[in-house]
C-alpha cells in the first residue's frame, strides 16, 4: 500500500508586524497608500536631495575636518560716478547694477546719516555713509560710498562651482520661489522619515534592532551636541 507523500509547509516566521501601526491599518488600502506616498515623495526630492547631500558634506567639513570648498576670487575697484551723481542709495544701487551687469533689485542697503564726530580733539561733521551689498550664488558685490565723493569703492567676488553649490544650499541671494521649493524638500524629508520608519518595521520585524537604530542615532546626535555646548 503506497502512502502518499504529505507536503508540510515551512513554518511561518513571524515578521513582528508594523510596530507603530494598529492591525486594522497594517494591510489593505492604507498600507498601499503608505508605500506609494513614500515612493513618490522620494522621487520628488531625489534630484534636490543629491544637491543638498553633496553640498551639505562640504559645509559640514568647513571648520573641523576641513575639505577645500568653494573659493571666491575677489577684487577691489573704484568707479567714477556719473553726473549728476545718484541722489540716494537706491539710485546708487540701480546705477551699479547697470554698470556691473548685476541684478540689484534685492540689494541690501545700509545708510548712516551725517553726524558730528571728534578726531584728534577736533570736531567735524562726518558725511553720510552708504553701503550696498548684493549676493547671489555665483557673485558678490559690496559698494561703499561717502556722500560727496566723486567715486564709489566696490569689492567684487566670483565663486567657482563648489561655491555656487554651497550658496544654493544656504539660499544665498535666492528668491522666495527657491525658498519655498526647498521647504517642500524639507517637508518631504520629514514625511520620508515617518513613512520609512513605519515601512521598515514591517520588513524587519525585530523590535530590538528597530529601537537600537532609531534611538542609537538620536543618542549620538545628543551626545556630540552636548559635548560641543559644554566645551
């Protein structure tokens, strides 16, 4: 009499489930939405993430473990003013923009009013002082002018590609559109952290490993931060 072979299925290895999701959300529509959200948000931030990751490494090493980052070649010149001379700092900024081929719409302007000062026990009136600064990811311009002079002193600088990348990271000279775009990346990183944590706990169900990775990175961050503050 032949006894049919019985196929015994392998024992089910519990995955541990999704640690931070209730059972009713650990399957079906919500789980599908969670995976798709994680994937699409990651795709949205992929290109910017590469840019900010690379430039972030450069900025992170600029003080302690020094990596040569962007360099800016600087020069100082004096420009003769036209006649009639610019009547105020805004007019000066507009003229500088035309002369140097630079967008000065968002120039930072500082103005000190004329005042009485004492130098070598002699009192005299110091003229008004104008300072105009323009920065964008590639160029820097700083102009200083004492009212009444026939010229304006200008410092200029032009950065290399690494300088441009780090300035983009810091948002130097960028407009509202760039700031809001980067805000979407920052929000995406927060969302990716949350959805990634939820999805990871379902793929690797060992609670000790999950807790160790999560709290380990947080603990190291707090440890190094406290060392710096107390030092």
